[in-house]
C-alpha cells in the first residue's frame, strides 16, 4: 500500500499549491502566484514585528486561507480570499506605517487606535477604506494630501495624536465622509475649509486653531470645537 499513499501525498501537496495560488490575487496585498501576503509582511516589518501580532510571520502564508482557519493572523479579518479589516486597536504596538498599506485593495476598515505608532500618516493609504481610526497614537506631521483619493471614506478618527499644520483642502470632494474627529492634536490656522463639508459629526477641540467659527457649522448635528 506504499505506492497509493505516496500518490495521495502528491495529490494533497498539489491541492495545497493550487489553493495557495487561488487565494493570492493582487487585490489582497499579495503578489500574484506567490503565497506571501506582501502588504502584511511590509506592515509587520514597519510595526517592528511585535509579539502582540501573534500568527504574523515573515514566512508568508495566506492570512485568509491557511487550513481554512480564520484568525491565525491576530487582528486580520477576511471575507473569502480578501483582507477586509485590520484591527489592532489597543494592542500596544509601536513602529511606523510604510507605503505597503496601498497594497490592501480590499480593505474597508483599518483600526489602529490606542497604540504608539509614530511618524507621518503615509500618503499611500488603502484606496477603498470606509473607516479609518488612527486615534491615540503618536502620529505627527499633517493629514496626507492624498486623502481625497479615498472616495469611499465615511469615518475618520485622527484624535489624540501630534498632528500639526494648517488644514488645507484635504477634505474637499470627499462626498461619503460624514464623521471627522481631529480633536487633541496641534493643528493651526483657520477651519474655514471645513465649513462647507456635508458632515454629521465634527470634533476639532483641543487644537491651536485660530480665526472664527464658520456659521455653516450650525448644520452639523454633533459639533465640538
Ligand atoms: C476593534 O477592536 C476593538 C477592541 O476589540 C473594538 O472595540 C473596536 O470596535 C474594533 N474596531 C472595529 C472597526 O471593528
Ligand atoms: C476616536 O477614537 C478614539 C480612540 O479609539 C476613541 O476613544 C473615540 O471614542 C473615537 N471617537 C469616536 C467618537 O468614535
């Protein structure tokens, strides 16, 4: 019975390869035909491969496929073969964010709040994000001017960081964006460019804004400044 068993092993191996290839189309942060989730590896690297990210590994593997078991990469959530949510809120990780976030084409929710991530918010954010929470970290610099590329963004929480500078027209034409939290940062200048956005919620308190509060803010349901 040795020969059939050997054949079976080959068949299993082949199936494993085939499914790995199927799971790794480029939209999920991976290169085609490679079992390595390149986006996650890059992120793991810039976050300084902390122990809190259990299951994450430089050895690759498919975060959405491996053995059909979900949740092996802590904080990574999939829908079918695609990474749709990364939530490492409160994990207490440090490091910074590199350009690899752009590779998460299917990601709609990114929650990295309550960590010690520093550096600038990269201009290469996942293009299809609907929810972005980077609150309570050590981000500095300004809001990336590429933000309006995130056409689907509905919720943005950048509160409790060290962000600074003048708020330019980064939110203009972001028609889906209804909720912005920018409180507890070091932003300066006028808030006039926030005046005509179709927002339902805006919190900009505890910054260093100057000038007057636009009258149109009165139409915002929940406003703090
Ligand atoms: C992320 O996880 C935290 C803690 O488990 C939870 O409170 C929060 O709602 C989650 N965020 C998202 C976007 O699901
Ligand atoms: C913004 O994020 C911080 C940290 O996650 C959280 O405490 C706060 O409740 C968030 N704001 C809202 C109202 O979602």
